[in-house]
C-alpha cells in the first residue's frame, strides 16, 4: 500500500515555445486545459494535499481551478523546478513526508504510471525516485547518466552535456518522488550553476543523500542516549576503526561514515543535548574552539576553497541524528558541484575513510603543536617584558 503523499504541480511557466502569452498549462488539449488533464490523473491516487505552483498570469490559472480542492503557491520570478519547490515549501508543511513533483503540462501522464512510481519510492525507502524513459530522439531533454554497472550517476541537462552524454537515449521525465527531510536540506544548497542559469530539480537529485544512508540514519538517530550515535561514540576511545578523531570530557570530533565530501567531520557535545539553549557556557566555548581546530586542520591538509559549517535542528530541518546537537564541517572546492553524495549508492570520493582519518588526525596533531608553540612564545615574550621592567 502506498504511503500518503503531497502532490506538487508546477504551473508557473510562460511557455515561450507556444508563441503565446497564455500560461503554458492553460493551452487546450481535446478542449480542456493541459493542467486539468494532469489533475484528473492525480485525483484517483487521493493525494492528502495538492499544491499548484503558479507564476505567469497566476490569476488565470487560479480561476481555471475554481471549485477544485487545491492549494496555491506563487513563484516569482520563474527560476526552474527546484526554485518552484522552494517557493512552495510553506504550503507543503501541513502535508505528508512524501512529495510527488510533476509538471502541469503533461496531459498524457497516466494514473497507473504515477501509482507505480509512488509504490516503488515507498517500498525502497529512497530519498528520491524519479521517472525516466528511453526516446529515439532525446533532443531537448536532460540525460540520465549511468556507470558501467548500470547504476545511476547523474542527470545532465542537454546544454551542459558532452557529445558522449548527448548520445544517451535515457531521459529525465521531470517527475519525482522526494522524501521531505533530505529534499529540504538539499534545497538549501541549490544554486544556478548550470548553463541554463536556473536551479532545477535535477540539481536536487545530484545533491540529495543516498537511499543507502537511510538505514544508518534510522539506526543512529534513535530516541534517547541509549540509542544515540554520538552518545555511543563518546564512550569510545579515539581510533581509525570507530572514526573518532578526538574526545574530551565535553566534546567529540569524528568523521562522517557517509561523507558529503572528502574531509567531512562532525563535532558534537558529548552530553545528550538537543538544542543550543541546552548547552552550558563551558560546552559552547569548547565546541567553538574545536570547530576552529578542525577547520585549521582541514585547511592545512586539504587546502579547500571554502567550507560548509553548520547544523540541522529537528527532523523538519533535515537532521539525520535527532536529539543530539552536532555540527558538520564540510570542505568545498570550486567545481565540486554537490554538497551531498548522489543517490543510488553512488559516491565519488578520491580517497578512503582510513586515509582521510590518518590525514586529519595528523593535521590536528600538527595544528595543536603549532598552537602550543605559539602560546609558549607568547609567554616567553611576556616574561622578557616583565624582566626588562
């Protein structure tokens, strides 16, 4: 049985190729607007909530749906699929954790196809499941790129594709099922860095964490200290086997088992505290100090162009381990393109976790040594000044 879901229908576009000022979704097919055909195919699936994203001449779209049980969100300006979902987020809040996203100008989509997509998404527990197809002439569509084992690697828009990628016949339909929490976190890192200069949903697929992480998250994010990943790791001695880099009475630093990028470190308070308000002043000071030490060690060892440093509080914010405050420190490089590993068990990382652990542990030791030497020199200078007096 399929899980309850929210339907997000994208209806904000102008439709330039139709040489008309009429919203694309209101152009008729068999005497009825395209959008109505799509909603007719959705209705038998009984979505808990249907949100229609409007933009160009929004009032016309709203009026055409008078009498239907739908909510509306407005996207101005229109910057692609991912941006549309961002603009609709507040309207999605009351709905279930599964989101079905599709365009409102696809009158030939069938209820049975959408039903199978939703069922597979629920059965496999994916962060995202999308519908693809094989076309004799794939021109104009985003291509679905796979590796030698037929595993998904990425979606590449035609304008960004190499000649080899353009020869691929499998295309992205633009119909997606998302799990709410990972999608929300991915949307926070969306940017218009492909040649079309529009943040699209295919970029979300590139940045969403993988379905293979979900059993780990479910296990690690158990309620209470007895089942908490960070509480358990805080009781263990630092070592390569458990990925713990450092441990003090108040703070823990460890590698992420499923890194978003090379050198991804997590810093947590050892006490089972759920929010910043729960921290003692001493814990706050020590955590801040450790964030600086890890940043310095990563800079020394990897020379990244920048960092993502932050936290997610609560399930709705995308937290994987609930109830225990922790920070992520993720090195970034120009051109790395994704903040999180791609779906379908695919991670492209240039070194093993063992190697990463060894490098960061060594860099932390060197950073601490340099800090102690600097402190010693300061004390020596102060002593010399006092002697002169």
